[in-house]
């Protein structure tokens, strides 16, 4: 038996005596121990034993080391430091009475440790005891009933079984023991124990685990042990954990955490004010401490999410750092007690947190993620966050764009500005910071002043160079993808080529490198807003500026105004130079800009003349246009800018043209209004003579036709036929769409103008004359065209009004032909008149009033002129036999109807009944005829004398299609007409007259 070096027997005797004398004391001790073991300390085994080890190391003044060794269902916790003493044993066996009192502060939080530099301890204090309740050892009861403490000074053990046996010998406790079902307070009766701590350690706690639940709890608690132990207990420098399958060492926590520690000792007045509501022994330990620990990497392995006081509580913490502070705890040891001490420590913790962020910001780190935002996780967390947000606005923790660290109260954030743009703005906005979108909530919490981007933009504008502005625009590159930011940049200053600084990029022109600066500057004098080339940046295009090609500059309304008023300008030559310089770079850029022809240029005499009244010397235009209307352009302009540029602005080398698309005839575009007689053309070609609602998709017109001299038309028409664009403008019909959406092809403006205005030496118009290739019959009724027209393109001849066939006649030409056709002095043979009638009958054209006299064909085969009321149109061959009807106008089918309308002459069947007199004798059509022409009727009617309406004829076909004949020749015609095979009349006649030729005719029919 070992010597009872710790006086355990005396302790047991005193406790048992007290229990025996007052059983309620036994009950009180049992309840208190059970409450601690099952409540406040149920899962604090690892932490409490580490805290005891830290106390021992602190008392001995040595670095603390702890070993947790878990094997064979036994946990051994060995530590270095002061060994077990009789006072310590008495403390272990006494609830709520620690062996540490004033002057025995245990481990403390030295102010020199961690990241912050050495500093004076507030109010003269040196540290604060951790194990200040004297009850932490009760945590072992959560896993064992037989705890043992072995030290190099001796050993002590506790035993539920031995305590129960000792209590069972006390009669006064029999009833209470029975009521508790044999449960007794284990840690009130110590027993001496034998054994030694592991080598290298001064004390060891040996815990045989009670059951499997205890084993699982120990495994979990050991796996959860992390840097928080070292941070909470800085007296420990090493924690080693060994199990059957793991081996871990915790040390050097400062290498993984940034720390800031603040400690102190309350003076007498503070103690009375702040500790008045705390227990007596707690009031005798006036030290306090606050530690903040911030992980050095993104995912530290440490207990987070709760407040440590300084070991973990159940108070949630939403800040991304560890807080270890000497907050007072309630009786459960799980929650921070309310009161003045807690309120005071909250303010100290807030100040310490501000210092932690200040040191990290000074080290170059971004700390906005550490600013409290959102909702608090609990009451204490809310108090801490409010206090911290009251401190941080005055703490230098925000990095200015220039690199300095600013207090939030001094900082300015420009809404929408990204990092690159903020750097560009920094010289103009003092205190400017840049923040990511995810940092905005933190900046709001810090009450950082914000400026709207539009307000900053409104304040920009000084004497900065175009290069500086370009740097600024480049910095905006990524921001302008946001539509809202583009809107805020609507008043962004932009330097122009003429030296002005304007606000807003929308509508400005961005010059390319091919555009000369002197040209751009010249345009600026007339209101054209062109960005200075040194300031051009793609960002300006995203903000509404337009790439300034030669075309876009020329299309600018200010350029047009300058051109149209160039004759009255102070320096018209400067305008001419600016325009011609642009056009010379690419003459095609001027296509369709008809108003460029108003640009005044110098002619060969040095006078100012609009470009559209200038010609290239020696050109076709000079050859055909009236010299009183046009003048040669100055030679130096040709040499400087070239013919293509001059022609592009309207100087004529040949006849000029204008064009327009989607033209409403009742609202002609400005480009067409100066064309000679254009309004007359509109009314002539518009459907129904009204231009309202009529449109033209594309209209190409030749201008200046009224300037062509009378003797130049042969050359002019040859020119129009030889140049493709001019030819197209002349010969292509214009497609007019009326209000009813029906298209109509009409003569081009040029064709119309020439037909209306060009007259020959005889004073008569060119139009309406016979084309050199006209049909002889038609040509005989028209005036002859000049010989020089034979060399013109046939389509050109037709376009200008020369008549090649009846279809080329217009209403006036048709009237002329009809008038001359009725001239009795003209000899017209029957063949010619028959061909002409066939063509005239197909015209959908009328000359106006019908002619009073008509040339007709008599039964004698001779043409003559007769009054229209003595003529008929016959549309069938049998009517030719009716000499009683007067003169004949002969046509077939639709042509007959057309002739009737054209001459206002009735059809023959409209003036004669055509009724056969007498029935005739029915007879079969010979079989050979039916075989040759299957369409003939099977029966015909023979007449000795055939009369129709009292007039003798040789054949007829009645209204029912029945053939009647009085002769073989008549029968052949009657059968052919009745069969609808008039072309077979001669074959039928042959077989009727010569039946013996039937085989020959049948053989011939095989090849029909």
C-alpha cells in the first residue's frame, strides 16, 4: 500500500462525516456532480483536460505539452508542468472550489504573442486564468466511473463502486442511496493510487472508458481537436493525439493564424462596477483577455462559428474569425452571462477586431470580407457586430486606388467603376477606392460614401490631352458592356478634331487613319463633330459614336448644309477641299449623295460654279450640252483630286444621272425635284392620271436633258445607247404600282422627256416616226426617221419613240396611222391592209375619237375608203359572200373584236340575221372526208340555190353548226368551217372533186 501522500483518507473521512450528519449535503453533491457531468461538461473532456495541463505548465513556468493516447478502450492524457499536490487533490474532490486563487493566475495570454507587436498590458494586468471554476475535471465522468490521476508526486483515483461501498456503510444515507438507485458522487471521495506518468510527462489522467458510447464520444472529441485549443491555451505549445489508427500533432498555431491579443487587469473601480454581479471567487480574479484569430489560408482547421470563453461556448459567431475572450458564463457553462462585464468585453473585442483588420490591411490584405454584414447569428453576435461596425469606420482598412490605406470615412466609391477605370479616375477623385460587386454590402456597413458614375462623369472635363482621354476610354472597356453603365456615361466628355470638348459620344464620328486631320478640322468649322484621332477608342463606338468613313462623314447633315450653302461661305474653297479630299479616297462613297452636286467649285475662268454645272473639258458632256449652261472645271482641280472624284460630286464627263428608291409619286424625293418636267411625267405615267397612292420601287433618271443643244441629239442618243448606265436609265421601263397594287410598266423619265421635247429640223417631233427597221406597211403610214437613227441601238430607237411595229404606237401615233389609212389618195393593196388589220386588232390602245372614214376591202378584192357607218367587221369567211353589207374590215377572233372597237364599226352578225332561206336536203358526208377530217359533221344540207337573208351564197353554217352548200367548192368550205378545221378546206375540196385521189390523200394525211 502506498503512502497516502495527498491525505485522501482525511478527505474521505470529512466528506463522509458531513454526509452522515446532513444527508442533504450528500444529495446536493450528487445532484451538482451529475448536472455538470451530464450538462455543462458532457462533451468538454478533451478541452478541460487540456486546460488543466495548461494550468500546470503555467504554474511550473515551463512550455506545456499534452499527449492524448487512446488504446484498448482507455484514454490516457499526460502533460508537463506542476505535479499533483494535496491542494490539487482537495480541489479535484471539491465542487466549485478551484485550487487557484489570487496570485495563482495559472496560464495567461501574454501580450507579446501573435501577429501584433509587443504592447503594454492595459491597466497593468499580466494575464487571466483559464481554469477558474474548479469543476472542469468533472468532465471525465461523461466517459468513465474510475478516473485515475498519476503524477510524479503520487497518485489518486476516484471510483463509483468504492464510493458507493463507503456510502452504503452509513445508515443515515441508506434511504437516499436507494432513492438514487445506487448513484453516488464519484469525485468527492479520493483514494490513493499507484503508478507513474509516461516518460517525459509530469502528470497523467487515466480514464478506463465506461461503455461503447463513451468510446464513440472520445473518438469524436479527439477528431475534433484543432488549433482552437492552442489559441485558447497559449501556455500549451504542443498537443499530440495517438489512437490505434491515427497520430496527429498540433503545434505552432501562429503559423496558421493571424492573432491579435489584448489583456489587462481591472482596477478597483472597474472591478466594483463590472464584477459586482459575479461570484466571489470570480471577483478575486480581475484579469481579462480578448484574442482574435484569423486563418492565414482560405480553409483553416479550427473550431469556428462559436464564441470561445476562452473554450467553446454555445454562443454562435458569424464573423470569419475565432474570438477567445474571458466572457463570464452562466451556470451551464454553455452561454455567456448578461451583465456589465459582458457589455464591457464586447466593446474591447470590437476595438481588438478593428486592430486585427488594421494590421492585415497594412500588410496589403483585402479585409472587406471580414466586415460584418447580413443578419446576426444570435444576441451576443449581434452585440459584437454592432460594436465592431461602430469602430471600423475610423480604422484604416480600405486600400485606395493609389495604394494608401484609408479610413472608411475618408473613402469614396464610384458606382459602376471597375478597377481599371478607377485607376484612371484616381488623380481626379481623392480617396477613391475600388470594390468588387460582392464587397458592396460591406462598404454599406462601413458607411463608405458613394458617388454615382454619372455625377463623376459630369465633373470631368479640363485641359487634358486627347491621349489622356484615350487612356480614360480604354479603362472603360469592360464597363461599357453593361447597358446601365453605358447610360451613365451619356455625358462623357470627348475631344474633337477642331479642338472643342463636347459631352456625350452618341452621334460623334470616329475617324479612321485614312482620313487627314486637316480635312477633319475643316469640317469642324461647319458643325461636323469628329473625334480627335488621338482620342479614338473602341469604347466610344459602344457609347454611340459612329465609325467615320468617308461615306459617314459625307452623309452628316452638317456637311450637307455646308455643301448646299458653299456658294455663300466665307471660304468656299476650304469646303471644296474637305469634300473632294474625302471623295478622292474612295469615289464610290459618294454614290447616291446627289446633293454633292451643289458644291461650288472653280471653273476654268476661276469663277465659282455648282459642280452640276461644270463639265470636264473635252468630254462628251461638253460636246452635247449648251455652253451657256455649263462651264469647264478648273484644270488644277482635275490634277489635284482626279476625274473620278470630280465626277462623283457631279462634274459632268457625260450626261449625269440621279436615282431614288421607294418613290411615292405624290411626294417626290428632293433628288428628283429639279428634273425638267418631272411633274408632267408623273401625271402622264400614274395609273388613271393620279399620282396619289402610286409608288415606284426604283427610279433612275438622266438629268440635264434640257441642256442638250438641238443639233447634238444624234450624238446624245448615240451616247445614251453606248454607256450601260445611261442606256439602262433610258430603255428600261419604270414599274409603277397603283393604289390597287397592280403593277404597270411605263416609259422611263428620259424616254418620256425625249418623246415630248425633241423635235427635228422640220419642227416635228422625233417620236412617232417610222423606225428604219419598221414593217413596210406600217412605215408607209408614218413619217420617215432621220437617216442617222439607223446607227442607234434598236432599243434606244424604240425608247425615244421610233415605231418598228404596231405595238410601238402610242395613242397619237395610232391616230396618225388611222388618219392616213383613211386617206383616199393613198394606194393600199389588199395584202398590206389584211396584215395591218391583224396587228391593229390586238392593240389595247385607242386614239380618242373613232375615225369618220374607214378603209375597207370590197368583194372585188380592192381597198377603198368609205364612211364608217357603211362598213362592218367580219370575223368569219362565210360573211365575205355578203356584198350587201358594205365594205369589210376583216379580222379573226379577238382581233375582230379589237377592230370593231378601234373603228367603232359593228360586227357583221350584229347587222345581219344570217338566217338560211329554205331547209335544203340532208345528205351524208362522204366517208373519205370524215376519215381525212374526223371533226366534220356526219350530215350536210344540199341546196339547189342557197340564200341567206335573201342574198345568194354558195355555202353557210347555221347557228347549230350545220353545213349548207350549193356547190362542191362551197361544201368543202362549209365542212371545214363547221369542223373548226378551216385549214383543211382544200383537202376536202380535192377529195370531193377527185374521189380517185382518196388513197393519195390518205397517204399524205399520215404525215400531217
